[in-house]
C-alpha cells in the first residue's frame, strides 16, 4: 500500500490552512435593510487599502447608522475608478453609476457588474477577483429572475433581488505581468496558503503518487480518473468530459471567445 498522497493530506488541513494573519477582514456588502430594499443610503469611501493574499484592493466605506447616532463601517471590494472621498449609494433607487450597489433587477440588460450576490442577502459572492466582472444578460419580470454571464463564460440564473456593484473589480491585468523569479512566487503564495512549490507527480516515487516511478518521467496510463476513485488514486483529469486539444469548430469558437 502506498503512502498518503499530497491531495489527501491537503484535505486534513493542518499545514495547508489559509494564512489569515494580515487579512483585513471579510469584504462584503451591507446587510440588506429597509433603507436598501425601499430607497437608498449614501456611503463615503474613506480609504483604499491592500489586502494580503488578494489581488484586488479593498475600500473602507462608512455609512450613517439608520437607527442610532453612529457610523457603520463596511469593507467593500474596490471597483475600477473608485477613489477616496467618493460618495456611493446602495439601494433599490440608487443611480446606475460606478461603485453603486443595487439589485440586478433594477439594471438594464448589458450592464457590467461585480461582486454579485447569488442568493438575496448573501452580501456578494460572484465575480470578486481582480479585473473580474459579470454581465446582466436578460430579465424575466414575471418570474422575478435575471440571467447573468459570469467571468467563466457560464450563464447563471439568479433572483432579481440579488445586489451587485456597478463596474468591474479593480486590479485587472494582474496576471499579464510575469512573476519572473521564484522569490516572487514564494512571497505571493506565502500570503495565501501552502501550495507552492508544487512537485509534479511524475517526478515522485511510485509510493508517493499514482504517476510516480518508471525509467522516464511518464504517467504510463491514461491520466483521466473516474469520479468515484478512492482518494489515493484521484489525481490527474478527474471525471473529464473530454480531453485533448480543441479541434475543428470547437477550437475556432474557443479562439473567438478568447479574442472577444
């Protein structure tokens, strides 16, 4: 019997848990209240800050407490074009302007949005990485649902009451600059979690990985593996629908999507 392989050890946590020491906190919308459901509330962007392990900057936004004499401070993911001192508005009747947060049902089709809710009141969970955005594709007022196109290209149907921020997440184009040296990759993943460096399975011994061993670095069998494979075997292309190069019409369509 082989050793417990890396993918199995990752599941247990331990040394593989995320590094949260220098994180700024959960970046999410305000809790949806009466002011947002029926009108709007004004917030002030007080500061734009870096968050360790995140490619996008964060914005500290302060709102007046709707009940008592106090300020509510929220942490939003900053969108492209946001600046300190900016007033932004959250609610059903907010204007369609960069940085404002309103329900997708109140936005025209074709609007570019980010930090999208998938369920009403979940405070934002889709299109949150740097440079990401989703597009409002179509509305169905009778069923109160909206169809959106996600950064992956997938279309998703969500309730029209789900909120989103107008615009795209700041920090786009981050991946276009090469890391250049191992030291940069080291610091990048040091802030995230223990996933670097990654030893290839074919470079291991047979005891450590299903792809290990042999006189040349080769897998020696198909790299696709069934969905219900036991944890020590489940490496490679898991339950792949298809493999290989996209050829013919599919290849042309994929190339067009990349360009456009």
